C-alpha cells in the first residue's frame, strides 16, 4: 500500500483539526443543531486536504440518519460536491447503524444499538481555495448531541493534478418495471441499460471509486442477479463494463453473505440473519480503490434491479467519485419524506408495481398474489 510505503517520509504540510470541543474547558464537547437548521462544521481557507472525518450523533428522532444531510463544497463552489444523508454517507442505509469496517469507511456501534455509532471516513479530499462542510438537520426536533472531528493538512501551495471528491445519494422507491423490453416475448432478455437503477450520471474528467447500495426486499426471494453496467465517455452497447450479477459486482458469490465486511467489498448492514425474505433490509458496498473506473468526458453507472429489471424493490445508493470542477449540477435533492425508510410490507404486498413474470420458476411473486 502506497500510504504505508510513504509513511516514514518527512512532510512539509501542517496538520490541523476542527472539532466540537467545549470552548469553556468543560465536558460539553458537542454541538446542538436546531430542527431545520443548516450549520457549517468547517470553513477552511486556502489549499489543503481533509484526511479524516469522525461523527457521532445523539438525536431523539429514530430516523435522524436519513433526515440529516451532509454537504461539502470545494473551492468556493456554490453547489455541493457531496450531498448525502449522514448514515448513508458512512456506508449504512435504512437509517440504521452497524459495526463494520472497510478501507475508507467504518462504523462502531454497541451490540443491539441500531441508532448510535462512531462513524469514520478516510477518503482524502483535496481543495485549492477552500472547503466548507455543512450539515442540515431535517428532523422536527433538535439534534441534541453532534460530536465531530475534521482532520486536515494545510498546504502552502494549491494541489496539482488532483481531482475533487464527490458523493451523491439517489433512490427509486420502488424501482419500476421496465418500459423497454428488448424482446417483448421474453422478459428475461435485457440488452439495454435504459430501465436500470441509475447510480450516477456525471460529466467531466475523473474516476469512479465506489458504490453503497441499500435494498429493501419487497417481494421475498433473492433480490440480486442485476448486472452492473458502466458507460464511459458516451453511451454505447455493449457498455464498457458489463457485470454478471449484483452479488458479483459487490465481489461476493452465490448470493450475498450478510456478515462479511472486507477492505473493498462486503455487507455493512443486514436486518435478518438469513437472506431472501420479505422486508430484508441490506446494505452492500464495493470500493474501487485499487481499480478506479477512469473517465475523460462522462460516466454513467447503473445496475439492473433483478435480472432484466424483473423486480421492483426499494433501492437507494451512494456513488463516490473524483472529478474536475465545476461538476454538472445535481438534481433537486429529495425532500425529507422522500428519503425515509418505507414501512414493512405485508405478505403479499399491495399497491406495489407488478414485475414482469419470468418463464422460469424463479419469479419473485405471481401477479394474482398481489390482488
């Protein structure tokens, strides 16, 4: 690992920290963020690079991890390069926490506690003219305890040949049945990415470095088998990168193993000890740290929801990437009510889209069961 190889080298930077420490010298080392308020955790002038971010949060609202939004702005930009609910940014969806660790993110939670955790990020985040990190409390109650560290290096000169860190949250709740069947007589055939779940669409020069995907299983059965597809520097068929199934993209196999969390891939959260059940809630991740996906003009990252998009589960995701500025503006960020985890479905769910039927016995659910 290059950072270990370079660890003994002398450095000219100056290490700095912004934190929530109690300026009176007492032990109230936390901030209170009022309901609906936006607060800057950091305003840094000049060039530098953020090395580490740590949060832990206490709030009476059990869904604060989805209601609270983290935004980051680089070099005086008036639109964020990072816009993600806090919990999802640190690698766990569904407004939950869980102990897990990978190379760039982790959480540390007490056993049985699904609301509070220490959350860490080690993505390097360079900037030339300044950085601003903002938190918005979308809860109806104050966040009573917001603890944080933001550790960074202050540089004398602006970074050269360094892209800026980006992260964006999206959701389809639920994913919709396909509109563009490649072969209307055979819904198992998909030769397009047009109906896939879209993870990212970006323009510019950069490299894609990771995906966190959270799935709420609404139909029972195995939610995976969706192929990942990367369109680099323009749309074409076949795509530049075409995968073989959801668990394969997340570097697992024969389904998704709920207790495995590794350096670059794994499961950060699973609500059930067994998989493939109604209301299974799972978060999986794949970080392209040694193998970033390089683009020079544009990138589109998507994944089928079920094979040939034959399932309509609740999908949400975080895309992580580096690119030049200015970046293409993000779409309007979903409102609080559009971000919340949906209630559990009942067997069999009603008022949900009916996925196309497979010819095989692997159909997630038969249409008559939804009546």
